[in-house]
C-alpha cells in the first residue's frame, strides 16, 4: 500500500499560502499595515492569467429513474411509512452503540438505562413487530386451521355433506359468491403481477449495474491519469508569476522611480515652474525697458518738433487775425474769439523731466547674460532622472532577486519530482484493471445466481398462480356448465368439475399460504428495516451523522475516518463532509483535508515567502542627494534681477505724463472749430486764410501728434508691465528661492520616507503576484485538481444498486406476494361457498303438489329415483336424506 501513500502525498504539494500568522512567523510581512503618513494607496496589483487547469470529464451519472415500476416503489414506501412513521432514531442508535462497545451481554440489558433503550427501540419497531406478529400467527394458524377444516369436512361437517337445500335466494347467493371470488382473484392476480414485475426488475437492473461498474472504474482511471497533468500544470504556472515579477524588476526604474518621482513632484515641480516663469519675466522686463527707452526718446524728440510747429502756426494765425478786415464790426467778434483760443495751441506733457531707465536696462542685460531658463531646465532634467537613478542604484539588488527567483523555481520543480508520481499512478491503474477483471470474472456467476433467483421467485409465484388457475378454471367450468333446470343431484359433469377445481384451489391455498406468508414475513421484517434504517437515512444523509458521531467507535478516538486513513482521529474530518465535497466535485486535497497530514504552506514560506527575499527587498536604498534643482548661478541670477533697479523706477511720474495727452487741446477739434468760425465770416481773403490755418493744424497733427500718441501708448503698456513685474520683486524672488530650498530639503532629507513608502508598495506588488499564484494554486487544488467526484459516484452507485435496484424490488416483491396471501383467505371462503353451487350433490330437496290428498307433501328423491312420501317433515334424517355414491342412470343423461 506504499504507492497509495505516495499518491496522497503527490496531491499535497500544491496547497497554497497559509495563515497570516504562519507567514509572519517566517519573517515576511504578507500585508503592510496602513500608515497614516501615506499620501496615497498603492495601485492595485495587475491580475495574472494562469489559464485553466486541465479538467477531467467523468462518465458516471449516479442517478436512477425507475420509470413505471417507480409507482410500485412509491406504494411500498407509503406502506412502510404507515407501518413505521417515526423519524430516524439517530440518538437511539448512537446510545446503543456507545453503551455496547464491548459487546452485547445479557446481564447488561438488566440495567435501567439499557431497559429504557430497549423500550425505546420496541416503540420505534412497534409497527414491524405488530405486522411480524400477525404474519407469524398467519404462518402458525393457517396449517392448523387447514387440517381442522379437512377433518371437519371428512366428518361431513363444515359444508362437507353432499346435500344442498333449495332456497328462494339461491341464484342471488351464487351470483354474490361468484362476483366476490372474481374480485378476489383479480386482486390476487394484481399481486402476482406486482411481485413478478419486481422480480423481473432485478434481472433488468443487472445490466445497469454492470454499466455503473464500468463507468465508475473508467472514471477512477481518468482520475488517476489526469492528476499528474494537473499537477504539472500547477508547477509550470509558477513561471507566469515569475516572468511577471522579472518584468517588474526589469522596469524598476519607471515603476519604483516613477512612483517616487510622482510623490516628490508635488513639491518640486511647482518651485521649478515659478523659477521658470521668473526667467520669462526677466526677458519681458528687458523688452519693456527697451520699449520705454525707445518711446521716451521718440516723445522727447517729437515734443521739440511739435513745439516749434505749433509756435510757428500760432504766430502765423495771430498775424492773420491782425488783418484790417478783422476790425469790421461784424467780423471783429469772430476774430476776437479765435484770438482767445490761440493759447490752446501748445504742448501739454513734458517728457524731458522723466527719469532715464538705461541704468536698469543695463542691469537687466547683465542679468540676462546668465540663461536662467537653461539652469531651470537642468533642474527639471536632474529631477526627471529619478527613475534612471533608481535603476542604477538597485542594479545589484535586481540581479540578486532574479537569481533567487530562479532558485525558487528550481526548488518547486525539484519538490514536484520528489514523488514517484508515474510509478504510483501506474500501480493504481494496474490495481483498477485487476479489480475490474476480478469483478467481471464474477459476472457469469452473478448471471447464474440471478437466473436461479428468478426461477425461485417464479416458482413461488407459481404457487399462487396455481391457486389462481384453479379459481379461474373453477369459475369458467362452473359458470359454463351450470344449468338452472338441473337439480343439485343432476348437475352436469362440467359444473361438477368446476366445483371440484374450486375445492382443489382451496386445498392448495391451505398448503401454500403459510409457506408464502412465512417468506413474506421474513422479507418484510428484513427489507422494511433495511429500508427505514439504512436506505432512507442514506438518501437524506442521516446515516453519515451516526458514522461521524465523535467517539462512536472508540472512547479515545474522536473521528472514525481520519483515524482509519491517517491514524490521527483528532483531525476534523468526517465522512459526511468528505462525501459532500466529492459530490460537489471538489479536489481530493480539500475533501480529505490533506493539509493536516502534509502542510505545504511551510514549504512555500521557505521558498516563495522566505526571509532572504524579504531582506533583499528591505535593503533597497535610493539616494537622491545628487539631484540639484537650481544651481548657484541661477540663485545669483534671481538675486541680481531683484536688485537690478527695476523696482526703483518712478512709474507714477511716467503714468502722470502719459495720461496728460500730447497737446493742451486736441488739434483736430481745434481745426474743426476754426473752420466753423471761418464759415461765419464773409467770403473773402480772411475766410480763405483761416481755412488754410485749419488745414495746417491738421497736418501738424498727422505728422507729429499721431506718432507721439503711438509712442505714448507703447510707453504706457511697458510701464504697466514693469510696474506689475517689479511689484514686490524681492519678495517674489525670495519666495522662489525658499520654495526651491524646501524642495531640495525634501529630496535630501525627507525623501527616504517617500522612498521607503513607495518601495514597500512596489514590493507589495511583487509579492501580490506570488500571492495570486498561491491563491490560484489553493483554489485549483480545492476545486479543480484531483476532483473526487468518482468517489461520491461510487457511494451513490452502491446506494442505487443496493437500495433502488435490489431492496426496492425485494420490498415490492413481498408487498405483492403478501397481498396475494391476504386475499387467499377470502378466496378460500368464497371458493368453498361457491363450490356448493357447482358440485353434484348426493341428495336434494324435492317439492310436489299432491292435489288429491289436499295438501302438500314433502318427498325426498334419492339418487336412484325412488320416491318416498313423507307425511311429516319431522321424520328421521336418514330416511329423508339417503346417501349415494354413484351418479343417476337415467337414459336422458
């Protein structure tokens, strides 16, 4: 039996990771506890696809549908329920077994507790005891009553005298007895058919029994042959988890470094972004200063030219207004009005007093000689190289982990090769083949025994059929040969034969009835109790509860099944749980709880979850000291920009002059008003001269004022931009430098915490892949590897054969045969009564009308036809009813 132990052990290797406490004892944390300082939870582990374990297809369908004969089975079950309506006595059986473990002793039954158990058992068996007692009384009394009946008839009593009185209801009584005997015979025939159907059903199910045996043996071979492939598949799928882990290790830079980078960039990137924006502000400041310097030069130069042009135009217009034509009374008012507005032809803004920005521009140019954007980009690049830095610093650790994973794979493969799987399964297959051959060698004997059984049951039924044949023939002959005109002493031969056949049936009934009832009683007591105490509780799984009762077999052994299989009765393994798991087609490892005998968890903890692997991962250290976000040149550049003098420019003076406008009055409005006033003058040289001055003023606006206004607009925009940029410029620069210092401090001093957190999450991902593998192995081993459905099929097949094929048929047989025995009693009574109407009597009652005498005289006619007149009906009986032993010799017969 060594190979069977190897077979059990080879199924144990694939169990998966044990409880968390076991993992912690091995030193490797299975689940990291929640850290309140965590900034985010690790991403979910990517699910791995391990495929499907090669499944076995079993052929056995342990289900039986009896068909039409099932109606008879249900009738028998209903009858047994009437006889025994009590529930299954589980507690009673357990107490009986536990109190009689050392054997049944007569003196032990005198104890009160045993007497109580006996009374409870009698109460439970009351229905069977009553019916059995009735059957025994039937067996005992039937031959006695038969002998007494025969002796009584030989003494011409009990209907033995060959004389039949003539009665008015003669035909009615004969019809009643005939109908009653026919009905009784029909019931007997139905009982025979029921018994024969049950007998024939056993023979028919012999072939089904062979089919169940063949399919169960084939399923066991499939179970044995498919298990190694399933185990190899479980072993091979370690490569899936291993390759995924290796892929994660090869990408440790983007994965671990990327996670560290994403955590730190929340502080680092905003500080670099502000520095980069300040570099852009520097360039914008330079452009604004250049625009201010250019615009200021344009305005100062334009102001001089505009001032000269306006002075010349004002003088020329004044000369025109000094013309004698303006002295005319009607015109003088208009000329005076125009003369009063000449002061408005002047410059309003004075740009010559505005401070120069060339010094600030020179400082900004000096600052921009250092490319701050390039320096900031170097900081970005240095920070973005975190994944590359992580990969470089963990190169040795990754190579070490790869070597350990290869070693773990070799250990798992080596472990699976420790067991002689092929040799064990080959021996198991040989055992199955030999067992099947041995079973098949008994098929001829089983067929022969079934044939003898069939013949014996048919012979038993033939006893009833013989009685039934006599009844039917007696009814046919008696009914067909009966003549109403014939007297009892002149009945025909056919009628007399019918009566004799009925009496023959009565005789055979007394001969066979007690034998048949003895068989029925024995089969009823045995078959009924087996049905109620074995088959019925086996169908509703109540029987398993008795077998699985703790300490039932031995006071020191808790469970029966593990004590028999593993010599460890304390394992919580029951026959009911094993059957339930196998019925659900779970794995044998889960059904037998083989982890209690060989716990593979310790092996997995020494390999997949080992201390060495944990130490290697715990030694992961990432140093980010080399990351520089902003070089010193960049810092100096920012400080120089803050001190460039941009903030000391008098922006209010600029804005004040810009907002004044170029001239005191808009020249276009002035020229328009001048033309309007010229139109009020009489036509002539003065009108034309004033219109010419208006045109000159417009030309001055186009040539001088418009360019200056454009320069003023540009100057205004640049001044406002510089004002916004220079507002609290030193504070802004200080904040930028502080943010960069804080980010660098985070990288150099606090990054170890971030690295530890992200490394832990990364390791959890790697461990998660192995967890998926071990969980998949556990689930596969529990539900898909070595599925033990054939074991439950064998139990169900045995139940079908023993209970459905055999016991139900046996119970149906005695049910039909018992009905026949019961109906033989009224058959005997009606046959005896009816035979009197068909048999030829020795004497009869004759009534004649004797008119010449004046009264009726009774005459008795003997078998020879001699008449004797009897004056009184109270004469001697021998004179009235003489006997004869020969039929009449009349010529008309």
